[in-house]
C-alpha cells in the first residue's frame, strides 16, 4: 500500500468519525426547533383563551333599559292594592344580553337607592320593606320569575340563572304596596334599583 492509499484511508476514517457527530447535532437542532415551535403555539393558544375570558369578565354581559330613562325604580304616590290590580301598573322594563363568547351565570339584585339627593327630592317617609311587594316577569313567556315581599329577598337576589353567548332576555319588574299594609302606608315611598352581577363564567 503506497502513501496515497494510506492518506486516503485515514481521511475516510476521519469522515466516518465525524458523520455520527453531525447527525447528532442535526437531531439536537431539530429537537430544539420542535420544542420552541410547540411552546410558541401553546403560548399563543393560552394567550388567546385568556383574552376571551378577560373580555367576558370585563362586562360583556350587560343590562339595558327599555322605555326607561333612569335606573331608579320609584314607588311613590300610591296606595295598597292586590296582585291583580298591580299587574296593570306600568312595569320597569330591561334586557340582559350576553355579548361574550362563554355562558355566564348572573344575578339580578334589588338594592335600596341611598343617594341623598334622590331621597331629599322625594321627602316624606320611607316605606317599610315588609309592606312592599314585587314581581319579576319574563317578558317573552310572560311567566312570573319571582314575586313576594322585598323584605323576604335573601341579599336582595331576585334571580340567578345561566345565559348563553349571543343571547338576550327581557324582563318586566313591578313594585306595589301590599294590600294588607293599611292606609298608614299611603304617601310614603320606596326607591330601589336592579343591579346585574356576574356570578360565574362557564367553560
């Protein structure tokens, strides 16, 4: 074997030794790229999901007034009446809409209005809650959702239910003095407002 053959064999041996190292480096590089790609994709999915949920939490479920100029519901200049007569009163109308992308459990809560300016304008004496009746009606089905004395409401909650995405529901709400309240309840007032609260966002 001459010198040229020896040199050629040595070069081939060197190349054979380098080949596994190059393949290993190529495999490691491919693995790193795969991991980085997967991490980016997962991060993008989680970020998008977080944005969707945050948008719902930030007020995608809203309440709109129908034929009402203010949120205050005033019971003034009236007298004791039964439920049949109360049904003829002009209702406080409003609509709840879920503009988000997920179902939501919401609450409708009746709260006392404590704005001093509003109360001073009314003057007189405030009605005892045990003398005030209410009714909440589903406008579409005309079914009574909730009714009774406002003093019996637990934490003022009128309704708790689920509303689907892109769905609206309309309600009618009435207040009146209970028929057993007596004449001493005349010329007194009650002022409340219905507040929409988000209880839970569903997956």
